[in-house]
């Protein structure tokens, strides 16, 4: 270490050995000296293995400072030991990892950090044991002079505090809007941002620091489980955003199968957590297949939606493309295709944060359209009330106050809430009967003899406007809370009638 750098990256100067055995520090050092432990070329990202790694870290201090912090910049590691080699003996300095409670760490920090001392012009050799079987392993190594570390810590705290504060605000506002307006798209968006935000929180090490710090066994599952939940809510959000139930029904059914698999595996995870841990190597490999499938679903949905709402489709594509770029960069970094020292922070988190910013803009646009539509509906409902009063006056002046059905039944039209056609029969729903009157007739024929307050709102439905409470979207809400479908064709006719 020399010069005025605030941080030194160590992976280029270390030697990494691996073994299937579980050894103590002295046994490992003896094997390394005798060249009986396999030397590996991968010094940062070994990937998914079932090995323990012993890393030789030679340090020489040419700085004025003597206190340093050695950091392993990866929060998901089960077990670490740091030894100092003195007179050919391995002296253990620290023992930590995710199998210990958080407050037992050498330094209360999201990553694994070891305080060490090296006198000026002195050199020391350290031996680091990293052990995480049946899972992905990484060990990017840095060393900070003490003052530089705490400057980085303060800057990082402010930065991530702002980022997660923003995500929390998005979640809160989206939930309020979704629950208040009863629009599920805002709820699924809030749950997606919440769960993937928690996933990033855990990935960065904050999950164990602030949520599962006293429960190491839960920490093992917190990160992957929040990832799985985030994928569930992402699919549901995409389905609602692009209305795939209507626009892409076949594709929507395929994604429902994926949803069912996710939900089923989540239940399995909850009931048999040890099974999931043992199957981790297979599940990690399957994760990329699932990610690619969801990406394909998202892009296909956006492309199909372009003809319906180009603005919303383009906004989604921009945000999701940035997120995908972050995912792709993270995968390349984890497999060593991108040098970790060249990538500031976590690219996946950066992509997700930008995605949330872009999609939140789209959600604001959706909210504005909803408010505009509600104002329009409020005005329409005023017109509807005036029209009902007009119909009531006209119906009183009508010569025939009763409707005679083909079955010879006589019905007061003011008792009729609505009429629905079922093939060659009509179901006439009255306000004082639970079961409808049945009459063999056509919808068009009975409409001709009904008073003016009866209007057709669907090819199979006539409604008495006296019982209509409000219009919203493509539905009519009756006074008793029942909803009737309002088709686009008849909605435009109704609006034209209200405008007169």
C-alpha cells in the first residue's frame, strides 16, 4: 500500500487455494506450504461450488497510517476466519459469518470487515478462510486506511438512506392510492417495489444488519425468498399494467402457470426450508431461466400494448430496459466477465432504482388519467341524475303503467331493476324479489314497451336508470351494490344521450 488512494483492491495480489475439507487455520497453512491444496485461478467469483477457500493476502505498508480495515465486499457468506501468519504459525484474529449473530461481527457493518494493524514499512501475511457450500461464492477484497473507511461509510449511509427512503415513499404512496381508489395496479406495483427493495436491502447486507440480525437461520432464506416474492408481484404488475387478460389472453394463461409455480414453491419453501437450502445449486441455475422468461413476457406485453397505448408501453420499455441492463451487468460481474473493481456499487440495484423512478412517472400518468376519468364520470353522473328525473316524468305520462309479459304476468316497470337476455328467454330482476321473472321474449321487443328510463347497456342487458347509483369505467353500479357490465358501444350511446 502506497500513494494517496482511499481504497486498495487486493484480488490481483492474492493467492487463492481451495479444498473440500473443513480445516483449521494451521492445517490449511501447512497444506498450502506443502502445495497440497489446489490453487485456483479465479480470485473473485468462483461461482457455485462445494469448496472452502483459503486466500493468502500479503500486505506491505508504505503509508503513514497503521490502522486499516480489510473488507470482503460480499454480504452473503456463511463463515469467515482471518488468520495472521507469524513465525510459520496461523494465529486466528477473527471469526464471523452469516451463521453468527450480527452483533458478533468484528465491525458492525453490512459487509464483513476486519480491523488490522500494520506498522509503517512493515509487511504481514494474512490468511482468510471463506466457506459457503452449495451456493454462489464471491470474495472481492479491499483494504481501507481507517479514516478513508469512515468517510466512505458516512457517504454510503447518506446515499443508501436516500435511495431506500425514496423506495419506501413510492411503496407508501402507491399503497395509499391503490387502497383508496381500489385500483389493484398500484397495489401490485407497491408490493413489487417493496419486495425487490427488500431483496436489494438484503443483497447489500442491510437485511441482516437491521431485520434478521438475531436470527442467522432466517438470514439464509431472507434474500432468496424476497427475490421470489418480487418475481410474483412483478408478473402480476405487468399483467395489470398491460391488461394482458384482455390484450394477450393466451400469453396471460402461460404466465398464470408461472405464478402458480412461484406460489407453490413459496409454500414448499415455508414448509421445508432445509430442502430449499440443499437444492440451492439447482435453484440458482433455474433462476436465470425464470428471469429470461419474465423478461420475454415483459417485452412481448409492451410490444403488443404499443398499438393500444404507445406512451405507457414506451415508458415501461425504458424503465425495464435499464433494470434488465442492471441484471445483465450483475450476472457478468458475478461470473467474472466484468472486473468488480471497475463497477461502482451494485449494478442491479442501480438499474432497479432507475426503473422505479421511470415507472413511478408512468404510474403518476395513470393516476392523472384516473382522476380525469373520475371527474368526467362525476359530470356524467350529474347528467344521469337529470335524465332519470326526466324519465320519471315521462313514465308517469305514459298511457300503459304496467308491462304485460308473454306469460300473462303483469309487472310494474318501477319494480324492474334490470333485464338480462339468456338465449330466447329474459330474466327480469325486480327490486322486491330474490329470483327473477322468466319470460320467453327478445330484449329488443320488451325494450319497445318499457318506459323511457330503461336503456340498453350491453347486448344482453337493459337497466332501469332509477336504480343506477353511478357509472365508473365500463361498469354501472346499482343502488344495492350490484355491478353490471357496460360495453363500449352502448357506453358511447349512453354518453350521447346524457349529453342531450
